[in-house]
């Protein structure tokens, strides 16, 4: 099966849904959303004095002659020194309590563990698959950084997955504007390209690229690579009619606990679904159902913000990527469907007293590790070119989606993330990014053209950590400039300003982003 990005997805029985996909907006922008709250946080309410201090510190920047106070420490007290080697994203939060260091170390060990299939004499590491994409978390999140897209035929696709879904009519009654989909009846929610002995892998990923030249001001040029993907050697027959596929590379891991600690109300305050201020930006919240709390909450994680908490993201990855069960995803067969009976009938792990292949204590320490992977300090934030690039960033309109800063909630039980001024450069909302980046596969409230604003902190260290540049949801962009030039939809006007601005301004903008 072959598909390329973009491609059309229509649903004749629901014309209004197809219109929403084409327009990239919600089905009813004025719909009142349920209050998602913060059930995952133990919040100490802010005082009036604290609220006033926060409002002052979050005011938009006006002076670009010098760095803002605390700008050099993007994760507040959790910020760590920026290492010059590939371990820059693998450090614990600087304010990690001494008594929790052992939990971080144990979580790191489980994050890096290579799992094996069952039955096995290694009972603490068995349960892999039977279908899987990787044997360890770190196989995709290399050095806790980004995955990369295959460069072409024969290159490894281990840090990229293909999500799959089909149209459905089952719409939740408590989440407005939900676009109903379901897993493929045979292949499930994700295609796995590896299998344990005795089982067939679901597919092999093929990728090809077309180079597209883009003319820039000042006689400069850039080249974008447009990907096309092949679902080769499907192991269980054809995909269902109307199957929608979305390629995803593994995102970087730093700062997740801090993003989780931003009050939902502060994120929702940036919503503007009807573009009331006329700036062309219409961010929308991804409201999703929490598995842990069985209620609608704010989605924060994943390329379309489809997961609400670090714990749920961790459990989802164990199940979908490795076929490992946990208290939140108890099926020992992972993503295998009822139509894959041999897979479901294979022996599972947890042959000892754990009960799950990853039990609650193990899930908790991996979650703790993921929450506390530290954001490195800024580099060169006071250099004239960086400050000029910061001005260009704001004047070009980038900060409308890549919101520079937030203050996390004051938390009773997470001192590392409690009441920190952070600089993630993201609003964590969904935005229409245009045809060029559309996967045409909706996910919850997110249409086939919408993506969550990716945090920019640490982006300048990507190549240092991963060994190459790989940006955007499918890793197609090989540089920060290429990533900018792929922006469309709500970001088309800022992109066009970058194309037409004087080359020194464009260079300063890139230099600023590299300093983050």
C-alpha cells in the first residue's frame, strides 16, 4: 500500500466532518468545552499576590536590548548546564531532591532496558510483543532526544511509527467536536514492523523523498524534501477500506514534567478558536478522555496532544511500541486485535508476582524519570545577533503559537516542577498547519490538518544529541529553516515573512532558535 503526505480524507456520510478536515478548524468553534481541570496535579491555590506577580512576569516582551530576567534558565530551578556531548538531554532536574535520585536512576535503567519475548528465564524483562516497533524506550528516543526519519530505502525506521485508524460513528457525548475514528479492525491503532519468533510482522516501511526548491530573498534558496511512504509486505492482508495513516517520529523527552505542571486554565487562556483578535491564529484545546481518571481532561502530549499525562503517555508507549502490559493498558498482547488470534494467544510475560509486565512501581519510576529529564540552559542568549533574532521571532508572529513562557502550578508533591517560571515556547494547543503538513488523519478533536505546537526548548541541541537534524512530526525537515518553510495554514503568513525578510534577519532568527 502506498500513500503520501498530503492526501485527502473524506467521509461521505458525514459531510460536516470532511469540511472540518479541509478547513482545519473545529466543527463548532463556539462550542463550550467541559472544564478539564487538573486531576493529575495536587495543586496549592495561588494567592492574589502570586497571581499578580505571575501576570507581570508573563507580560509580552518589549525590550530586546538584553535578555529578560531568568531567560537563561528555561526550566527555572530545574535547569541544568548545557553539556557539549550527546548526553545533553539525559540529565536529571537540577533541583531533584537527593532522596529521589535513586528513583531517577532506576527509571533510567527501565527506560533503557531491552525487553525479550516470553517464555524466558529473564522474568524481569520478558513480555515483548508479540508485535512491536522497538525493544526499549531508548531505541526510539535516542539519547532521550528526537527520533529520525529514514533517509531512504534501507535506512532504519526504528524511531518512526505509523498510526492507523478508520472512520467511526462512536462519538463521546462529553467531548464536543470529537471526530470519531477507530483502530483498523485487523492492524489496530499502530503498525508494528517487528515480531517475536513464530509471528509475522505487520509491515515494512518504505520511504521516498521528492526535493522541492524554495526561493528565498537575497538570492538564497532552500530545498525541502516531501516524503512518500509505502506500507510494504503487509503481514495480515490489506488495511481496511478508508484506513488513514500518519507517520510519527519519537519526540524529545526533556521538560515533560514541567509541561504537565502548567495549569490547564493558563493553557486554555490562549485559545482563540474564532480568531477574535484577527491575527490569523486560532488555537484549540485537545480535550481527551483520561484512562487513569476516566473523565475528559486537557491533552498535552503527542504530536496531536492526544494524551493528557506523562504516566499515560508512558503506558501507551509500552503497550503500542513494545507490547508491554501495565496497570493502565493491561492487555498482555499490546496492540494485537481480535483478528490476530495467534498474537493474542501467545504467552505473556509477568510470570512472577508482578501481575503486569510493567507493574505500578515500575511504571511510576519510568514516569518519574520522564518527568525529570532536564532542560539545558540557554547558550548565548545575550549575544547581539541572538537578541536581534528574538526581536525578529516576535515581530514575525512566531510567538502567537510558540508562547514563550508559563509559570507552573504550586504543587504539594512535586517540588521539582512546583512554581517554576519556564520557557517552553509552546501554547500546547492545536493549530491548522496547512496542506503541506497535513496527514489527513483526525485524532480526537484534532483534524487532519491540525498539530500541537511543538515546544522549542532544546531545539538547538538536536543535532548534538541525535547526530542529525530531524524536525516536524515525521522528521522530514533536516534543519530548523526547513521546518519553518513547511509551515502553512495559520502559520503561512509568518512563514512568508521569513521567506521575504532580509537574509541577515533570517540568519538572526535561526541563531536565536539555535540558542533555545
